[in-house]
């Protein structure tokens, strides 16, 4: 599914904007999680008799940190990007151009790569990345993983919750102000029906944006929360996570191996199903693959343009009202 999202962004020109590039970056990092981390982990489970070499072990740990940190950091950047688009639509186009977006993405990948390399280095009395006598890949770098837990989950979760809360407040405030404005001016200007429709379109667009992102954030917290909490505990009390009960072993398997990787598959599904532009772009992509004519894809309710039309209509209404008063 991540591959389909990447192809849709590449082929559909209407998706060539900053927000969709960030979503494509998220899809790429999630694709790399599946291609590298999941593949190596499956190999270990299916062929436990074939131990990893020290070089394969280092690569696995590096790519695991790199791809997962890139995915989480991208999600955090998307939350900030969505906040500015919803809260400051007039400035958004100048604040976030495609060039700035590409620069941010480049630094994002560089940051993730550097942090992943730091994870391979031993700190203090730790051995760093090494293999055990039975060929198990281990990294006992407690200092790094404690820092990584905060940089990779707890701080991003705090930012995501703050951004979601601010966006909810902005949408609710805009909805209330629009309702009040329509009630006060509905009988004063023939231009109000058009403004009302445009304002309603803006509200619906913002609600959908906040709703989609809220689903992504909830999926992230549910999938990654248990992993980072248990993982942080394991760095300081490893015996707590290794009881002999089979039920706990199953729970540990779900929290460490299933839920985190499930998140990489949920993100593109949420965007593909709920985002209208992605939904139509993916349908067009599938039609092309089937040899059929794709449908025309128009821009879907751009908030900044709609708000600009509201402001323009309000100014026009004010001028017309002034002219009428002067004629009287």
C-alpha cells in the first residue's frame, strides 16, 4: 500500500504539493520498515539456526533505528504542517513551498541517519552492538536507547497531542465565528449565500484534515506506545519482561513485533481511504494499471483559496454597501 501511495504522488500532478510530499516521505519510511526491518526479523524467526553475522547485525540495528525514527519524525512534521495550514492559511503558501518542503525532508533523513549511527557506538560500560554465543543480535546501549525513547516517542507524542488540540480549537472557533457572521449578515447582502457556501466548504475541509490526522495519531500511539514503554523498562529491569508465563510472552510478541510494524501498514490505508485527493489519485492509478482512462482529478477544497475567496467576497460586500450608502 505504501508503494501505491508513492506512485500516486509521483504520477498525479495535483498531489505535487508540500503536504503530499510529507505524506510520501512517511510512506517511503514505512515502506523501508517493511522492506528491511520486517524482512530481517522474519528471517530470524523462520531460520533461527542461521545466526546473523556482526555486519548484518549492525546493519539491522542501524536500519531499524533509521527507518522508524524517520517515520516518527515525519509524522511530527506533518502535524506542524497541518497546524499551519489550518490555523494560518493565508501565510501557509509562502511559509511552506515545495522547495522548503524538500529541504526539510532532506534534513529529516540526514537527522535520522546520524542518530542511527550514534546508536551503533558503545557508551560507558556497554559493549554496543554484538552477537551472543547463540548468534542473537544484541545492542546493550542503555544510554542511547533511553534518549531515543524520548526523542522517538514521548516528545513526538507530546507535540502531536498539542498540534491536534490546537487544530480542534481552530476548527471549532472558525465554525462558531462563521455561524455568528452568517446570522448577523444574512439579511444585509446578496453576496452572503456565496460566502456561506465557501465558508462551509472551508469548515468541512478543515474538519476532514483534522479528522484524518487524528486517526493517524491514534494509530501511532496505540501501535508504538506499548513498545516504547516496555522497551524503556527492559533497559533498566530486563527480568521484569521475561517471566515464564506463556501469556506474557504472547503479549510481549504483540507489543514488540506486531503492533509497531502494523502502524507502517495503517498510515497509507488511512490516507488512501479518507483523503479525497489520495483516494481519487489511487483510483486513477489502478485504472491506468487496468488499461482504462483515468478520471480528471481536480484540487480538493484548498483551504487557503477558499478563505481567500471569503475575504474577497467580504471586501466586495463592504464596497457595495458603502456605494449604496453614498447614493442615499
